[in-house]
C-alpha cells in the first residue's frame, strides 16, 4: 500500500491524496460506507459503485466473526469474493463493538471476553486472535485491537486503558509481522490513537502510535458522546503529531458538518453508520439541510428529492413518492433514502477534494457548514 500526499490547503490543514491498494486506488479525503455484516444495508454492490461512487467500504470484524464466521469467509477466498466487492475494504478490530457490549463483556490484559448478542455464546478476542481473524476476512486495511473508552471517562481509567491499548498494539504488530496474507494481496495494519478527551493522554498515544511507522494511522475513542468542540480539539492535537505523509483515519465520524470540520484539521478517511441508519428513519441529508421525509409537509410535494444530487436515484423520485413509501412501510423507501444519503456523503468529500485543489476550501466549508444541520 502506498499513500501519496498531493496537496495541502494553504489556509487549513485539509489535504488531498491518493491511497493505492491492490484492489484499487482511493482518492482522499474519502468516506467509507459501513458494510457491517458483509453488506451496506439495503444497497446493491452495483449501486455502491455506479450511483454512490464508493471507493472503499468497511466491514466489521466482530459481526463477521460471528456471522457468517471466518471458516466460511476463508472457504470463499475472503470477503471480497464472498460479497462480490472488488474494490478496497477496511475492517475495524471489533474494539468498538466490544466496548458497546458493556453488560456482556469483561476486559483484561489477555483480551476481551464477551457474550454474543446473537445466542449468548462466550468468546475471547485477543490481539493475536483479532489479527488472525482479519487475515481470514482479507480486508486491504485492518485495525489493531484497542479498547474504546466511553464518555465521560475518568482520567485514571482513560490512562490505564490507553496503556493497555498500546501493549495490545505491540502484540498485534508482532502477530501481523509473523503471519502472511492468505489471498495473494497486501494487507496494511493501522494502529489506533486513544486517550479520551485528555490532551496529555492523546499526545502520549499519538507519539506512541507514530513510532510504529505504520502505513497509516487511526484515531479512535471520539464520536462517543463528547461535545463536538472536544472532538475537534483532540483531532487537531493528534493530527499535529501523526506523520503528515501517512493517511489519517478518524473512526466513526460523523455528521456532514463534523466531516468538513475534521477535513480542515487534516483527516483523510471517515466512516459512520449515520447515512444509512438515519435513512432508514426517513432522514435525508442535502446541501441545504436535513429533510424528515415522514413529515406531512412532503405529502403533496412533487419536486425531486434533490434535483442537484449527483446520483440518478435522487433525481428520479419525488418527495411525495418517497414519503408515500415510508408511510406504506415499503422497503424501497429505505433503499432510496440510503442510496441518497450515501451518495451525498461521497459527493461531500469529493467536492471537498476539488475545493482543496482549487484553493477555495475554507470559504466553501464556512458557507456550507451552517446549512448542513438546519431542518427543512
């Protein structure tokens, strides 16, 4: 894998780059649709490529480990062949899912034991085991196993957790080095910065992660309930420490406004379930604000969902029709909304890239951000 930093904005820390993988190139900044269980919910692969213009998708180690299981994925020849997606894939480590199972897990030095949300069966994730699982899944980019701390988080707990995440990283790094990819293409391991919202911990963690000289780096433990100002402060601090020539991935972020603000701070890669999760509840993102398509005001609005949208789905169906589908509980409504939101997110990062190249990013961002969150 190779990352080429092509341009940095003169007024912000926003960057344009290209990440080369064996399954294709990724133009950054980029948003990665979340395909938790080997599918982006409600969206065909050809729609991801042709309408949404996705360049990379994300899979979830925890969920894929439980279903369909690594044996099935290995027999299939890896996740790319299993789900028919021939572009790059990134897998998280399962750390966030283990964190979210607060009543079902126990964390200790060896690793994390947890009860499956499916059948209650007991499992153990260790740093070594998570590397082996991600080798079998076969993603192009894989994550180190970490503990994602909650918000709010006591300083002593955050420090103890960060230190353990660093020890786990060493074990991940060693296991990754002593094993080989299974399917004939390269995999890259990204370490994860932790430290909650404490400046000194984030600084320590970023310096530790940078010392590994990995092909790329991730920032975790944000977008877990902390104020946006804290997210931006920690992101800026960490970006100032992580090597500029390596891609930076901010995990689980976020709203369209969050993404633009964090691009300005130097982030290259994003993922979030928000576009599809909100779509399933009838919430549509547009350049002018958020539409709740279930509202009665759209009942006889025969204008297009978004006449300026970059994808044909949003230029084909009307707001009245989409509202009708939701009212009738037709699955097509959720699918149309999901395609629209994902295409909007991919448009957003793609347009940010063009604005950075043109030297107009800051003015464009400052004009757009206030509009993105207003309710229409």
